[in-house]
């Protein structure tokens, strides 16, 4: 859910600071992000089609494969060397996430028809909305802004981890994961944090363009994809809560 991959300290301490013309660019990073988005969309469509075509067992197996594979590959991308392997590992990660999102979206869409497309449209609006706010300097990635978003993200992660642990004992944190006003309010807050995290992503890409090796275009594309996926999942979760109140 969180996106720790664009930490300034990590990149400032990197040994890959560029001394040649083979540099990361903003346009190159945008292109790599689009390529990763395409890989995600392809496996999303495949997983979606499998589940809705009656191949639930195969779709479930691929969902589990994508979940486990995504965690392993993401860890390697974050903590491994930032070299030419990124051109392989980042598309693999994107495809794993597509399998997960396609399965979840198709399943939820059978319960609440049209909800997946609503979440996708909401994600696109949030993405371009945050980009507009960043480009017009209406929202700036100041150190205070970064601290607030980072601390909020860590707090949200802590809540999800606590809920995961409690789930093993068939317990749940009261209210915030329900469709109550408190639960809806929590989801709105999480969507807001995920959306404003994009401002930090955009600023990091701008800051390090021309200073890092071109391989980092894949790394930053991966990082931006992580935030977009998180935002989509949280918007989908919010819509589920809202629609379940109306049924």
C-alpha cells in the first residue's frame, strides 16, 4: 500500500549519481510509467476475463501467484541494485499487480455492477488533478508537506497491519473498516493521503531528473505505479462502503 520507494535519503546516498549524459529524464520516466501501466492493464484484463468466464479456480491461483510474486519482486526492486535488471523486474511487478487488481475488481463488480469503472475513472481524475495542482504550484512538496504525508502513510500502514494481525484471531478494529460514517470518513482520509502522495512522486521525479542513471526511469515509473495502484484500491474500497449502505 505504501510507497517508500522514492525516499530522498535512499536516492541521495545512491552510488548511481550520474557523471555522464546517460541520464534519467522526465519524459523518459513518463514513458516507462505508461509502459508499466500497459503491462498492468493486460494482466488485469486477463484475470478479469478468466473470473467472469467461469474459470474461478485458475483466476484464484493467478491472484495468489500475483500477490506473492508482487511482494517478492517489489522487495527486490526497492532493496536490490538499481541496474539494468529494472527493465525486467518492474514489468514483472506490473503484471503481478494486474493479476491481483483484475481478480479483485471483477469479483467486486459482480456484486456492485459498474463499481470497477467508477474506481478507475476516480483514479484518473485524482491523478490528473494532483498533477494540475503540482504544475500550477497550488500544492508544493515542502518538507512539512512531505513529513505530514509520510507520517500519515505510516499511520495508515500501522492500522492495516494491526487489522491483519487481529484478523488471525477473528477480531477487527471497530468501525473504521465498516460502512459506518466513521468507516467512510477513514476511507476518504486514506484516499486523500494516497492522492497527495502523488505530489511527492512528481516532485521527486523532477528533482532527480538529469542526476541519476537512465535505469532509474524504470524505478521511478515503478514508484509512481505503486501510488496509483494504492489510490485505485482505496477508491474502490470507499465506493464499496458507499454502495453497500444504499443496498
